[in-house]
C-alpha cells in the first residue's frame, strides 16, 4: 500500500519536474525570440537575453535542489571505488559531513548576501537581486538536509550490514 508520505513525495517530484519544464520552455522561447528579432527583424530585444540568463540560473539550482538523485550528481570516486567497503563508508561520511558543514557554516553569509542584494536590480528587467538569488539559499538548505539524511541512511545501511 502506498502511504500518504509516498504519494506526497511522488506529487512533489512531479510538481518540481513541471516547474523545471516550464522554466526550460520559457528560456527556450526567449532564446528563439531573441534569434528571430535579432536576425529576422534586425531589431534585437535586450530583455530576452537577461531573462534567459536568470531562468538558466534558476533551472540549474532548481534541478540540483529538487530533481537530481544522489546517484545522478557528478562524483570523483576513483579512490572510493578502489577502497574496501568500510573505507568507502568512511570516505562517504567524511565527504557528506564536510559538504554539510561547509554549507551550514556558510548559511549566515549566504543569507546576509542575499538580503543585502535587495538594493540591486537587474539592469534590464529591474528584478531585485535578492529574488533572483533566493534560489541559492533554498539550494543550500536542501543540500544540508540531503547530506545529513544521507549520513543517517549511510549509518543505517552500515549497521544493518554489520549486524548480519
């Protein structure tokens, strides 16, 4: 039986995918509009380039926050793959903990910078930079939560494996 949590998780993933698709569609549409106005009409629109850049930033952090699973992230695992199973667990713990700690320590600075950027606006569209960069704060918080939950699941798997 599918639990309410599982249903909510599936719905949230589909909603996140929908948002990413809409952002990519908007970015691609603005890109095509820029090509059309620049090369066909010979009268380029300046806002399309800025909008595409802003949406690109949001797509990258949105996808990294909500859509990429742990096994889909880029990894440099040459040493880890060559190590024993116990050493792999230690490497994973150190990596997960170090990244979580770095973002935890950096969180106040990230918040301060984003809050400070409310005084700046994008040059063409006039969107406040604190709104534009707020996705990075969400990304940072999600990364901390993901790494801490991965540490917990790592210990659960290791304790189950060692108790057998």
